[in-house]
C-alpha cells in the first residue's frame, strides 16, 4: 500500500544518512597530519584504503577555509583546503591538524603564516585566536610527553 512505500522511503533515507555520517566519522578519525620542520605527511582514508601525501611548505600555493566556527574566542569547527603548486588539494577537517599546520608555518615560514591567516572568511582577523590555539596545542603536547 501507499503507507508501506512511504515508510520504506523514509527508512531508506534514514539509513542512508546514518551510513554517510558513520563513514564521515571514520574518515575524520583516520585523518592524520604529521610534521617535521615544514615537511608534512598527511594520511587519510579514501574508498576504504589508506593514502599518504608528502608535501612541504615550499609546495603550497594557497590555503582557504571553507568552514570556520569561532566560539568563546577559540575555533569550533574548521575545514581548511591546502592547494599545492601542482593544483592538488588537501582537505584538513580535524582542528588539531589545522593548528599543527599553522604552528609549522609560524615556526618555519612566518611570512606564509601571515599570508595564510589573511585568507580567513570575510577578512576576519583570526591571528590572535590562532596564536592562542597554537600555544594551547604546544602546552597540550608538552604535557603529554
């Protein structure tokens, strides 16, 4: 009957969105950025297989944020795209990876750090927030070693 069809469609969409959300969470948990003196290894999940990209600060053409939520003077959700010289795009969605990226810029190429911070949405000045987030990140890692 019509009711069964409607229920089936609702169930189908509910399951579909649940599965997509679960896969997104798995992908997000898998995302990892490692850094050493401006050189990076980015590990991510793509079509259920592990991929790694190696890149350095010298190879970066530009960066831009596609999502930035600021609450209580710190970042909530962030999404950052890093565009390399060969037009390859790296999408960082984990806040700690984005903070690590900017920490590396600040320590290894301060001019890039200043340039990239200007790419915040609507020209918002985020340098004070980013500086504080970097300090918090450093203190967090100092305490855990």
